[in-house]
């Protein structure tokens, strides 16, 4: 019931290190910082790597907390485009163009929130090459690690890097479906041993909050080793089935264009707002949809990405069927042909 070490209990950090290690990267206790959820892990990384006036390229569309955390510290974010017509892969040329003399790191999110994209081995190699050319570390938000559909493969970017330092942020919330437990972590991959100051900085920053729940930390060794692989497979099979169902039904709704995800638990849907002249924006459309159909999707405006909305895929099948029927009814009332 007392305070634990700010970086986490040793046995919990060892458990995360063992859980995260692969044939290519072996983590040790000293490489793990436990945090109050993965959001705190991202906060620590941004705080430690950047100073006010410097900048970090972030995905667009992407998790809005990246910008919130950075700008609260006077750190700028420079959005780089994800391409909806290419399964939301990174526009590598645009990423290059966002890097300047004040750039201190590149932030990537794989698998993606809100897009549900999963980057290929080669695509991650291309991102690493850019980081290598500009001598930049990478902050990798991999909270949806291993949450991919059949036929897809998740590659931890640290596994691919023999020289680029990586700070990977992850935790229990998504794969284990326990966001309220608030246990995340940072994994430090430092193949050239250049992160000595960063390691010290992360330890110092962790002392601001004195770590995460010691109760959950005490259970981590059992949590990370005691759950059968079939549980995770069943979860992803269910989400994939829901994604296919939602995609097929929404694809039949006039004015809506869903983009099939490859993993995570979300799907982005493009809204042809010009076909809904009663509304100036997708936000207005969604507000009316809530009023008339009690149906809510997160508007793309939350990601600074207008004319899209994000659909969550963790609902039971019967609710997905009902939601898609309400999409059809609502859009049918307001859709106008050109």
C-alpha cells in the first residue's frame, strides 16, 4: 500500500521487459519505465526529447493528445499526411518536408488510431531511413501492438532498428481491454548507447507522479504471462468480423465511404458533405444524427480532419446492425443527388 519506485516495481518492469522482448531486441529492467497509462508515457517522451520552440512531426490524422501534450510545453507539432487511398500509409515525401533544423524526433502510431492502419515491414524501414538521414530518434506509439487482422503482421519498429534510437510507448489498456487500470510503459531501445541523458531524464520526469498503481504492478507478471494466446486471437477475430460487417453495410449508404482497417479497433468513414446540403460540416451532421437517431461517431474535426468520422468496432454485432440501419435511415433523409 506504500509508494513504489517512480519508474515502477522491479518485478513489474522485468515482466514488461520479458513480455516485450523478441528474437531481435532483448529488453532489460533498466530499459522499462512504468507510467500512468500510455498517454503519460507519450508525455514523458515528448517532455524529455524536446524543448520549447522545437518541433516533432506527428501523424495526420492522428491521436489529438500528441498536439495537446506538446503545445502545453511550448513544443510545436508538424502534421505529416497519412494517405486514405493507400491504406493510411505515411506520405514519406511530406514527412521529409516537415523536418527542419528544429525537429528533434519523429512520432509514429502503428497500428493507428483513428485509421486502423498497420504498417508493413518495408514501410517502417522507409520511416527509419528518414530518421537515420536526419539523425532523429523515433517516438513509437504502439499501444495497439499485435492488434491486427488475419493476413496482417505487426512489426515493432525497434525490431527493425540497428542504429536509430526508439522510445516505444505501450501498455495494458487496448490489447488487454482494461483502459481504466492505467498502466503503461516506455521501452528504451538504444542500440548505439546514445540515450544516457534521455534515460536519466525519463527517470527524473517519472518522479513527478510517483508511478502508476502498485496493485496492478504487482499483478503484471501474472497478467502478462497468464492469458492464453487464444483470448487475444478471439478478440481480434471478433473486431475483424465487426469491421467487415460495418464496412459492407456502411458502404451501401449513400454519401458515406468507409475505409476498411487492417487492425486496432476503429474505422474511418469519409462523408461526402456536399451531398448533405442541410449541413455545413460533418460535425453539424453528426450533431443532428445524435438528436434524431441517438447515433454518435467521433467527428473527424476531433483529429483536425474534416469530412470524416471515426467508427468504433468494439460493439456487439446486434448493435452494429442497428447502428448501420440508423446510418441508412438518417442519410436517406438528407442525401441529395448532384
